[in-house]
C-alpha cells in the first residue's frame, strides 16, 4: 500500500485485528495492520492515518503519544481493550489523547458508528491542512504563477505580467503541479481556491 493512500492504522493482537480490518473496509478504508507497536512505529511516515485503532494491551497508549507528536490532535484515534474497561481505564485512555475508548466486546455496529463519526468529523480539517502544507512548499515564483493563473490569465499573459518567457512559465507550472500532487492547471487552481476558502472561513 502506498503511504499516500487514505488508510487506517490498526495495531492489535491476532484475536481481533482481522475483525477491525473488516469493519474499516465498510468505511472504504484499507488498513495498515500490525501486531506490535514497534513495527507500526517503524512503518509510519509523514502521511497520517484517517483513523488509528490501537489495542491498549499491545502498547497502544505509548504509540498514541508518538502519533500525537507526529500528526497532532486532529488525527482520530480509538483505544480498544479486552480487559481494561473500567471507568478509570477509560479516563486514563482519554487523558493520553484518545478520541474514544472501546471495549473489544462492544457491538460491531456501535463501534463502526463511533469510528465513522470521528473520521467524518476530521475530514475537512485534514484536507485543509494538507492543501496548505502543499502550497507552502512552492517557491515565490511558483506561487506567483499559480496566483495569476487563478485570476484567469493564460500562460502568455502570465509571462507578460511577470516579465519572463512562456517557456519559463511552463517550467514553473510543471514544477508546482508536481509539488501539489495534481495533473492540470485546473486542479491546481481548484486546490488554491479550496485552501483560500478554508483560511477565510
């Protein structure tokens, strides 16, 4: 699985991991699944999961702290446990940074509903953050090309406005398309407009 795909992170023992993976498939999420937190931590990179399901007995609390350090508070995370299900355990899990805490015996439909709520709640925020992060990677010249293109200018008009050749404008455009992860000027303009709308909102 590519690290850029939307995925769920599942770290749990063999007895429940497959069940969680199947439930997450119903939300359209493929899972990066691990039995050990050390393996999961080694695999992780800069692309946050859509949701993390972490079993307390398998070091989930420690991994959750690391995930929070890497990805911040917006990433949805659920701690699950087979035996640590007292109110005190739940409070401890929430204080560590979990968005929810569930017993492994919880009804599957209720668990899925909780996870869906968390994922849906954070989608806009994650998307806006990703857009702004990608835009911030552009050089000043690339930002200028994108800004003028967003205003409706053609490549020739952009070249005239910036005092550079059309070929140079084309090179800047190709570079910024790559950095933004899009394939056309229209997609780049849409991404810039979406990011601007989120900032204004």
